[in-house]
C-alpha cells in the first residue's frame, strides 16, 4: 500500500460543506467536512482501513453511515457514496426530530 494519497486527491471531489481539515497522508482525520443540519463527513485511514463516517449532531456512537474499504483504489468510491448520502440526508431533513431513529448504514468494499 502506498504511504500517501496523490497530492491533488481531494480535488477530485465537490464538497458542498465547509472543509475544516484535510491531509494527504494516510493518517487519522485526513478530511472533515461540516454540512448543514449538523452533519459531518469524516474520512480517514484507521487501523489499516479507509473509513468514511457520516455523523449527525456529534453523535460518534451512532453514526448515520459508515463506509469502509481496504484498498486505496476504492477510497474515492466510498467518499463519493458518502457525499451522495449526506446530500440526500440534507434534502430529506431526516434529522428535524429529536433522537436516533435510524439504523446505521454500513457499506464495506473489500
């Protein structure tokens, strides 16, 4: 596995939220994007796995979605899937009520 993403890796994406942190090395919290409706997209490399979390209202115990893969080639794909999910959640305004009423979406690409 390579030690870093390409220098322009994050330029492959169109984030409609506010990018608060990005890094091109395989390290924790490579990217964090804040969206309306208290949604956060967090992408990183944790314990040998690329993971993208969608978090609502800073509830890291019950994420809206978790996308993961082992291969760097699939990382771009899961980020795009997560962006689509965030945008869908914003349109649906599913979080206008109080409390966790959803099952975490989990997608794992090998």
